[in-house]
């Protein structure tokens, strides 16, 4: 599926931070279902990051979603995402700037969610010069 022309698309990153306790850890399927339920998912991916050579090893497991929120602007898409996720108990933590959201779930305390307009995300990732 592809987003409709002229529609704002968000990138949502659900991150689960774990200290070295071994085994395979996954983001709770219920949390992923909540994120998927807020709009039309047009892409998703999973990644892992590892760090902590000098101390406890830390793993970040990230679930990334690209979601069409059915709005014309990124600001409206973020507001719609915030409102829909709030219905599931997600709250701003900390309050973000107008062009991004940081959320935490009361149900899954170890899980953080970051949301930003895809156009803003792509612009930040491009090399300057």
C-alpha cells in the first residue's frame, strides 16, 4: 500500500531498551497492535542496536512504522496520532516540539514511542552540503 498523494505520513519508532539479560526480547504484540491501529501502515521494519562495551551491554530493539494518518499536513497527522494513542493510554514524555512526539505507555513502561512527519525525518537524515 502507498499513501495517497497530498497526505501526511508519519514515521513511528517504538523502542525497547534492555540491559544485558540474555535471550531474545520482542516488543509486546499488544503494543505493536496499538501503534498499527492508529492509521494505514504503509511500511514497517525491525532493527536492533547494541552498545555498552565498558559496562552493561544495552540492546535497543526498534520497531519502525510508516503510517498514513489521512491528513494533509504533518502537524495534523501528529495531533491525530497523539489523540488516537492517548485513547490507548500513551502520554507525552517529555512534551515534544511541535514537529515531533515522544510518548510512553502506562501499560508497557519499558517502551518509548517517537513520532515525526516522514518529510521532516527524511530532511534530517540527508547529508548537508
